[in-house]
């Protein structure tokens, strides 16, 4: 009977110390079905000082619009890329033929429409096509994700769920209930916390819509923290105690023979 009790204690100890519950890892739990979810209004990314833009202008006569386009720059691999415009500290770009244009606070579509308006107003190009792309616009993901690092923003509207998906999702060791997002607001770093297991927390968060230069940090959960400590002290691991109890049980059985 004593040995049987030891086995029960060992199995119970191993179970409660080594397993994550669904509540700890499932996203967007308890989604309401009797009412709509309150969402942050989708927001296209707006340009800020330091952003780099690629602007291409096309028209019926390529020779006419050529003077409005930046030249191509050769790279080390033998290819070429179009030179980009950098938004200066005053929120402006110095564009060919147009001079300084204030672009801070605009979306890509708004800037393209303004350039198109200037071209048509000048009478030089009747039906221009203006394409504005993000040359280098990024955010960073650190901590317990599959693929941490700096990631490119490749669309006008990007959410934190999109960003985590792009980073390969959280690992099983990621703390889902306390994800940190650092954002530069008016020259100051502001910290926000999101509980990914809570639907309302995610969709109502001010950082649900991602911005350029945001930093997302996923801290390790208790399981990972315990394992890190246990690597330096095997006496604290569930495996050690399970093995010890098994050995003691076997020894007692042998001595009773």
C-alpha cells in the first residue's frame, strides 16, 4: 500500500509541474457570441520622420515622366534598386521637380493622390499612375517567438496578430497573458501590455494596430523560468524527484523479498 501511494504522489507531482493547461496557451478565449466584439478602428500606417519611401511615377509617355523618378542604384549582386526618399525631421521629402513636400501624417494612398494632383495640375502628365511603397519600414519581435528579429511591414494595415504570425507564433514557453509592446509616442517610449488569451484585451488595445518601429517582447512563462533554474540545480526538477521515488520504491520492494 505504501509503494502504491508513492507511485500516486510521483505521478501527480510530475503532472502538475510539467504540464501547461489549455487556459495558459489558447488565444482569444471566451469570444462572446451574444454581442459583437469592440474593435480598434483599422488604421493605415501614417508616415513619420525617418521613414524611407520608394515613389514611382508612370504615364503614357515614359520620357515625360522620367524626370520625376529617382535613378536606379546598382547593388553588390549586380542588380539594381530604385533610390528612396527619406522623410526628414520636419516630416518632409525633397522630391524631384516638386521640392519639399510635407508628408508626415499621411498614408501611402494620400501621398500618392497628392503627387498625382500636382502632376495633373502642372499640365505635363494627363493620366499619371503614382505608386508609393515602404522602402524600409520595420518592427521588432523579441523573446519567446519562433523567429525573433526585425520584420518588414509590407502592408498599409498591420495588427499585432499579423506581426506575431510573421514571427512564426509564440513558442510553448511564451507568456501569452502579458505581452509587452513598446511604442515611440512624441519622442517618448510608452509601454503597453496585452493578454493574448483575452479577446477584449487584444481587440480593444491601443497597440492592436501596429506602427513602424514598435517593439514586441514576449517574456518566458513560469515553465521556461523554472527549467532555466533547474538546469543549474537538478534537485529541483520533477524528473529528478520522479526518478528518486521510483528508485526508493524499487529498493523497498527488493528489501521486502
